[in-house]
DNA sequence: ACCTGAACACCGTTCAAGT
DNA sequence: ACCTGAACACCGTTCAAGT
């Protein structure tokens, strides 16, 4: 029966997970799905649009957290970031894919909307909450990318383990520093 | 006379500045320099290697600041970050190019070395100074990329002006938050 | 509605052979 | 030492035509 957009997205997630973004080409997906390349363009308008779907699917496993009490917002933010990291860290080049999706169609990434609402809920004014989310997101995606490059660059198994731990450590350090900074920048509030 | 590696790098910087990374192909550079594509590969080993040279040249205009007194380190860090931003903000896709160079050959980007030494000079232990630099760098490059996408996405001239100001504002906000956070995370020291 | 076949206009990299 | 010519193995996107 006919190919669906969902199947196409799943195939794309599969190739990304196994081989990375460099191998994720429309032609390769067509081969994998036993159709001609042109067929894919009946289901999606462009490769970029497909990548937005992929990004949404990658974040689809992150459960929506309950809106916390304002004084609990920082902890909730930390927990959400950790969830996002867990969902992305094993997928090669996931940071790049999320980045692209977030600039192309921010509404498609619901968990990043929750992040913004938590920041506002903590008492940060709207515009600055926007900046603060950017800060947290750049850190999250940057530290995921750095961690994956570190794994790719070294071959020694023992160095791999160290990269594993220090990636998590660097991530947590950054989250701590940013949340501390936010609490000083907005002293009247909880964050 | 013969093509030089320097000329090749300059041509690459030129295409990047005028047309962006998507148009910066080896074949285009060959056309621009009136040689066959293969000729370029006598001067550089790969396109990636060329991009490292491009990144180094982009940061080449940033002057080396004097090592500040420890209690002046935060200001010096802020000033250096502003210099880096100024050097990159007008060059399309510069964040991506710097990112690539920094993971491929970090020693090639001297100003990022100065940043690390300033952080250590402020009394942050070596490993955490590494994390802290990552944090600052992700923010710098992330806010440059966001600013350039904002410019690209909107056509209205008045929205352009707003993007101009708010890009700078978002950048300064982030630097402030991170430096504040660092000062709390490392209380015995100046930062 | 959904797909094929084929084309268009590109890529990065390699390498024998020329000067 | 430096470059040409030509090939290899790819890309994303479009679109008339088929079923």
C-alpha cells in the first residue's frame, strides 16, 4: 500500500540514529523505502520540512511535566533539561536537527514551549525569559554536540567512558551556573 | 604566477562574506580563481581544512588583550566576547564556521585560548574553566546564529532594525547572567 | 491520489598525465 | 612544483507522464 508521511519520518529517524545526518539523504531514504526519489516530494515539501518532523519525533518521548509552584520552577527547569538531554544524547547530530527545526518552525517543538512557560512562571519578564531560554538551549545543544564529537574523535574505549561522564558533568555545571545567574539577575523572584 | 594558499583562503572568506556558506563550494572557488577544482587540492587537503583557515582569518582581526589583574578578569572577558561578536556578526554563517574549526583544530583559534586563560586567571580551576568557556562560546555563537537567522527571515526594514538591537541586547543579557552565575559558583574568587 | 522516469544543476575528492 | 582533464560517486528538486 501507499507510503505515508509517518513512514517517511520513521525511516529518516532510523537512518539518523544509525548513521548520522551526513548519510540522511532523500535518495537514501527512497532506496530504503523502495520508491523513486520523486515520490518523497509528494509527502513532504522539502528535506528541511522532513527534518522538522524528525526533530518533533525525537522530542516526542519527553513527557509534559506539570506546571510547578513558582518556587519549584528552577528544579522543574533542570529536570526538563535533563529529560531533553536524555532524549537526544544517543542520536547522532540531534543538536543540529533540533536547531534547524527550532528556527524553521518553533511551534513544532512543544517541550521547548514548556521551557519558556516555566521561566515566565518563575517570574522572569517575557522578553528576558526568551533570552534565558536561548541561553539554556544553546547550552543544552552545544554540550550535546561537543559530547558527540568527543565520542567520534577518540577511539580508545577508556577515553570513551571519560567522555561519557565529563559530558554529563559539563552539562550539569552549565545548567547550575545559568540558573544561579538568573537568580541574581532577577532577584525579586524565585529563580 | 602560481596560486597560493593565502589567495585561496581570501577567496573563500570573500564568498562566505558575500553569499554565505551554502554558496561556498570548492567548484565555485575554482571558477573564481580561474583554475580547475583539482588544483585546490594541491594547496589544501580538504574543504574542512580550508574552513579552518577561514575561521582563523575571521578571528585574525581581534587584537590580543593584555592579561588583566584577577579582579578585572570578568570585565576583560566581557570585552573580549564583545570583540569576537563584532568580528563575526557581519559574516553570514560565521558561527558555524567557527564551531567547525574549534572542534577540528582548537589551537588554530588563538582568541579562544585567551578566553580560557582569562577564566583561569580569575581563579576558576582548569577543568571548570573549560566548561565555563564552552558555556560562553555556545552563547556567543548561538546568539550570532540566531541574530543572522532573524535578519534572513524577515524582509521588513523596520523589523531588521529591531533585530539589530535585540540581538545585541540578548547577547549582553546572556553574558551578564553567565558571569553572575560563575561568580556564585566560584565564590572564593573574583569572577 | 500516489508514483515513475528522467532530467537539471549541482556537490567533494582523486589521480594519471602534463608542463 | 603546480596544474589540467576527466572521472567517481554522490546530492536536492522538479515535473510530465503514468496508474
